[in-house]
């Protein structure tokens, strides 16, 4: 069983995907973390995230420990991730890893939950259950701003909003695997829904699809 959860930055897909994976005892992969780790590696090398050769080299050298970098959630890394993700060769390098985990989950798990921006459209178009989460850019900026303030009281809301708008434009306009809702995906607008409400709605759909009330 593969469950695909897509959506723009700060739409709540990561929180939801982790929770669903835990409830189902499925493997979980935050695919955006692969691109964040690649972007972080490029920055650490002093490279330009828009330089295809440098970005591909970083993607090919990724190690599992790179995904544990505590700085991957920063806005600078997030912007670098969006830029390297627009490079076709980088996506090709990371695509096999994502598909392999989905089709053969580790630890003999019976399924996998993947979240990202192109899971239902490119990575796992065959996934029987697909969700697409959205929220207004102002609501997503509010969420991200509150998260950042916990670590950095000097965070500026207007900067967070501008960076999200730039990332949305980049992710939606890129030639390869642009951000868009997959066919037959369940669309959930999280603007006025808290995390519990979104989770309950998603789990109800999953139970209906699988024919179980457990």
C-alpha cells in the first residue's frame, strides 16, 4: 500500500504524513528532506543551488546521515532545496531512491507514506490513495513564522511570506515534475482545519478505501 500526500510548503502535509504512517505502522519518507539535504550540501560546499553540475554531485553523494542534519528546516536551506529540485538531473538521481522505498518498505512494513510535491504525479502515480493539501499562502506563512519564532525570535513575517510566494512560483512553474494535484487525489484545504481535523478526515478516507473500520 502506498499513500501519497502532496502539497505546497507549510500546508501541513509533513505532520499529517508522519501521523498516518505511525497509525498504520507504515514506512515514512519526507521526500522534501532529500532535496533539503541536497541543497544544504551545496550550500556547505559554497556552491550555487542553480548550478546543475554542483547540485547533481551533491545529490549523488548524499548519505543517510545527511538527512539527520538539524539545520535542514531553515528557510535558507528550504530555498536552496526548491532551486535544486528544479534541476531535472537532480530529480532523476533521487527518484529511484524514493520509488524503491515505496515499493519495498524497510523493516518488512506493509506500506509506505510519502509526502512531497510530486508523489502522486511522478514518484508514485500508481499509488491507490492520494491526498493533496492546500492552504492560503498567508495562512502557511503564519504557520511557518510561528515555527521559526520558536528558534529565532528575530524572524520577520514579511520575509517568510515573500519566500513562500517565491517557492510556490518556482515549484509550480518548473518544467520537470511541477507542483500540481494528481488525478483522483483527495483535495483538502487546511486553512480552517486544525491538525486533528485533517488527520481524522484522511484516516476516514483510508479506512473506507481499505474496507475497514479499525
